[in-house]
C-alpha cells in the first residue's frame, strides 16, 4: 500500500480560527514568555479508501451528502507529557516499518510512543493543554473537516527534521499523522503514521490502533512526540478530533469532493500504464517533498524534453522551485481528475515547460515594472532555447500562450527565427541564422550579410528543399502502411 502523498495546494479547512499562543488558560506557566510560531504546517487531507487498502474509488453523492462534520484541534507543546492519557503499547498493531522501501522492524519504534484516549471530551483536552506538564503551548488554527463513508481523513504535522552533518544537504521533511477512517458500516478506525523523506533517505511507520482501544468513540485525543523535528521546541503535538453526526454544509461537501478527487487523480497518475517507469512516477511524487523537488523537476525535465525549464531549474532559488513543483503537481492532478486518465510524458513535459516559462516571464515583468534590468543569465537561457525571439520576453510569452505542446512550441520558435532572417537588422539576422544552423536547419546557402536578392533566393531554395523532404516523408509513411 502506498501512502497518499500530502496535497500541499489543498488542505481542507473551510473554517479556521486565528492562531493564538493558547487560549482559555488561567495561571499559565511562564505566561509572559511568548513562544515562537512553530515552523510546522498543521493540515487535514482526505482520500477515499482506508489506511490498509490505500486509495480506492470515489464515494457516491449520497455518501458525500451524509458525511459527518469533524473538528480538528492541533496544539504544539513545549514539553511532552509522559503521563498524559495512556500509552498505546500493545494496542497499536504495526503494519509498515521500512527504510527506503525495505521492512526493518516488527515493532513500532516511533508511533508506539504516542499517547491516546478515546471518548475524550474537549474539556479534558483543554485541561491537559493548560497544565504545567506540557509547559507553554501554541494553538494552530482550528480546522473543520468532513468524513464520508468509505473515506479517510488525515490530520498531519509537517516540518523540517534535524539538520545532518553536511550543511549542503537540506534537512529531511518529517510528517506525523493520524488517519481517521469511516467504514461503510459507520465504524471508525484509526491509524498512526510517521514519515521521514530526505534527499537520500526515507523512513516510514504505519500502525493501526486496535478496535478495543477505540470502541464506539467519537472524540479522540492524541499526543505525539515531536520526533526529529528541527526546532528546540515544540517537544510534542496534541490533536483532538471531534466527530459529529450532523451532515456537513454544502460548501464543506463540495470541498471534500474536490479533495477526494485529487487523491484519486494522484493514484491514477501512479498507476498510469503509459508510464511504466517507476522512477518517473517517484519523481512526480517527489514534487510534493521539499527536499526532493529540485531533483524531481530536473529528472522530469530530462525525461520529457522540457529543455527551457531544465536550464531554469538549475539556478532557480528554493522558493521558486517550491512554487513551480507545487503548481506542476497540482496541474497534473487537475488534468487527471478532469479527463479521468493520467497525462502521458509529453503532456507532463509541456506542463512543466509552460509553468516554468510562465514564472520566468512574470519575473521579467517585475523587473520591467521596477525599471531594473533582468539578470543576464535569464536572457541567456531564453536566447539559447529560442534564438532571436528569446531577446523579446513579451513576444515569447505570447508564443507560449498560443502553443499547445512542446513540439508545437519548438515549431513556432523555429518559424519565428525564420522570420528574423528577413529582419532589417543585420545583428538580428546573424543571431537567428546561427541559432537555426546550430540545430541543423538547411537554409539553402543563406548569408545573413548578403544582398536582399541573395537572401531571398537562398530562402526560396530552403523552402523548396523543405517541401521536397516533407513530401518524401509523407510518401514513406504511406508506403509503410
């Protein structure tokens, strides 16, 4: 079973309260010493299916309409309360424990440290979070979610892990999650997961909470240690889940449907028979992991022929890499959800090229609006791949918007450089000539510094040769059939 990859672009949270250092506590310890905001994301995602079986099929409209409303509260703790609630211990059945895909242990090393309580009212949770045992606290925004029959909600903490010995290697990302599954008979099942993904490592544990520990509970409290998170604080995270029986609002049902559709699209991409290469699928998954986004984009660019984006990714800053990776991943899922089938390599390559170029051109516009010159290396990338056209980002942007595929874009760029062979500027003609000849285009003996008559005659010869070659290719194709 492959874990549903978190969707950073859509964490379902229809209503969220403003985050505050904590609320409702009197006589807080060290109340005058505010805590910094944790560099950790608290989010809620959904997928159809269960933690054991993985992503399944979308629920019916009736099941969506009958989804239960769920409230998720997440609190960062300065200290981990060793005596809070009960240790899961033998009530946690380990399903997966692996390093880089290989099973390693029959017992839970990390998820087994979690403390848990079923039928835990919010008042008890507030009492814990206001106690001296946890020190100071920080409340994340309250999240309103939903749980339909046959689906799973995942409440997660996600942040950087501890830095390694090599400062050039970014720290791994760490995720601690609680999976809440509603079966078709309306029973609730829980699973705990711990996941580490680094540039050169992955480590995962998934354990199911035994049914005896859950019983018929509709409120759950979980305290998870801050395993391998980078910060000195927090040392623990507390989750409180309240599952109501009232149907959700239409807006929440719509958001839930979209979230579930994204999860199905993600599975469709992974199972795409048109892309049998596991490394390619892993690269698409890597778009969601900060430590792997640059490498994932570089691999996908090479595998699909997205040449301009490949050059841009080499030198782009981390924030740009993150933005492009997330946008590309989201676009792949949206296209899959709309069409019902995963895009092929060519379509993914065009998606990466289009988004990468769009980001670059937007940055050109920012420099232009500020009255500043754009970095010379950016112009160099465009000139290398688009010839004389690359010296005019505005015209190049229009061409990108008109293109429908990588092949179409390259054809349009070649055509535009042919037009520049007739430009009044000798420099423009020379640059277009050099770009075309470096790509093996037969220009019929064209001399960019020749007379107008000589240049026109050479272009007519080149056009005739191209037409003859196209006719011969068509004849060969007809004979092959």
